[in-house]
C-alpha cells in the first residue's frame, strides 16, 4: 500500500469514528466547496494567471505534455 492509499485509509477510519455532528458538517462543507476554499486565498495576480491559462486551454493555445517533456528531456 502506498502513502496515498495509507493516508486515505487513515482518514476514512477517522471519519467513520466521528460522532460530533458539527465536525461532520464542517467536513461536508469542505467537500462541497473544495474548489473555492483555496481560490479565495489566492492573490489577484495568481487568479488572473490561472484564468488566462484556462482561457488559453479552452481556445486551443496549448502544448501537449509529451512535446514539453521532450524539450526538457536533457534536464530530467
């Protein structure tokens, strides 16, 4: 079992033992809002960069991973 699987198992075991409804409510809120949790903490410059990247991807201005990897192959 790798570290990620171990971490997930530990969290699942911990969640199964939670009896406090407020803790469960908080965890559910995190799950439902996971995309916005960190977004609100980002600077406006970072948000703009992310939005620019999303727009570029949507409009097809992207470079395939394989192509980028080849250009950096000598350093990897």
